[in-house]
C-alpha cells in the first residue's frame, strides 16, 4: 500500500508537469481525484487493511489527496495568469500603424520661406482682396485703357469694373492710399489670368510683390535687396543679373535673372543653355503711381518687385509641371 501511494505521488508529479492548458489539467484532476479516480480507488482499499496499518495509511492517503488538490489549484492559477498575459501581450516586432502625417503644401512652404527672408529684413506682410476694381489692378498702376493687358482676354472680368486681380501690385496701391512713407511691405497672394493651362501656365497662381517707399530709395537699394534675397533663397553662390525691361508702374524697370541653380551658369536644358533663369520683375516706382495715390510730387522714391511663387518652387524643388501643385495628388505632395 505504501508503495502504491509513493508511485501515485510520482505519477501525479509527472502528469502535472505535462499540463499546458485547462483541458489537460481537468483530465489530470479526474484521473486522480475523480469519483472513480486513483485516490478514491486507494481509499476503497482501506477497510481491508488491518487495524494497525489503517490509520497510518489513511493519514498518508489524506495527505496525498491534499497535496494533489493544492498542486492542481496552483497549476490552475498559473495557467490562467499566463493566458491573460498572452492576451495582453504586444508583439513589439510587428510594424506599427503610422498615423498619416499632414504637411505643408509646397507652395505654402515656398511662400513661408520667401516671407521669412523679407520679414527678417524688416518687411511687413500685407494682404488684399482677390476681387478688385479696375482702378487698383490697372489705372492707379499707370496701365492705360488702351494697354494690351486691359483686354478682356488677359483678365477675368466678373462684371464691368470688377475683376479677379491679375497681379498683387493692387495691394501696393491699397497700402499707399492708406499709409504715408516710409513703407516696407511684401504682398503675397493668389492672382488670376486666363492663360491656357499647360506645364508652365495656370489660370491661378501665387505672387509675392514687394514695395519700399521713402525719401531716398535708390536703384542700388533694389539691386542689393534682390541680390541678398536670391542668395538666401537659392544659396550663397547665386548670381543676379538685371536686364532692362518695361512695366507701366516702374521706371526704370528690370527683369531679374539668377544664375542657373541646376548647372551653376554653364548652360543646361532648364536654363535653355543660357546659364540664367528669369525669376523676378522689378523697378523704381513710377512717379505716376505716386500721383495716383495722392503723394506730393517729387517727395518720395520707391522700389517694387514681383515674383511668381510657383516658378520659384519649381526651380527650387526641380518640379517640371505647374499642374502638379493643384491636382492634390498625395503621392506628389508627400515628397515635400
Ligand atoms: N506686377 C508685375 C507682374 O505681375 C511684377 C512686377 C511687380 C514688376 C513690381 C515690377 C515691379 O508681372
């Protein structure tokens, strides 16, 4: 009998060691503690023992039964613990779920860069309406009635005398109407022209214009300012070139080129093998503009300039089609 008890204990330890889930645990419990289990079978043998052995073996059997119950209980706890840990376990080797991150549109980014440069030089940002009167878009800027750009084909008209501004020079007039010099401002914003859309034209685009008016603004100020701007925008090695040009609202006027940022002036496809890229229109404010806003004649001089933001972004980021900016294709936009 004693041997049987010992064997049962050993067999139970072995069986228990193999238990890995609740079902196996139940099988072991039934095998040992069930109604027809090993323990009750051994108990059944007690009455046949002699009166000396009976209490000793009985006690041993009770101890074994208690031991088995305790061990089963312990195992049960362990199993349920590891099951819930498994449920909660995070596989840290799995790739995470990245939230899609928003970012600034390349035009906004470029605009911010341009603005930041001029803000650091003391310029204020001024905005104006996109729907304008002819006076602000043309007359006050010395663009007479018979000037070709007054033609309905070059400007979107909403109704007579009301149009979508074709440049942000309109804001120059609005500032000067309200403010006495000194003036130092840039005017970013959308402009509209009825151009056929292609890789380099859009009916809507963005401009930044600049205006400085004071008692003694000189052409050399304009040159120095724009040279500094292009170097900050495109890199220290950038050279500028001023070519004589014509704008009704500036006199003298210039087109400003930068040395090609792709080939550094050697000549390539982007600069049509000239080594130069046109990026700005500029000049000294025409006295007739001062007249239109009511400044006393001869009292002030001023400089003005204007640039297309899309063109600058295209050059800076190597984009060859203006339409990409407006198609909202995330594959394009997420590159910036
Ligand atoms: N307004 C001009 C344009 O739209 C740019 C410009 C601004 C040129 C100021 C000279 C001075 O093209």
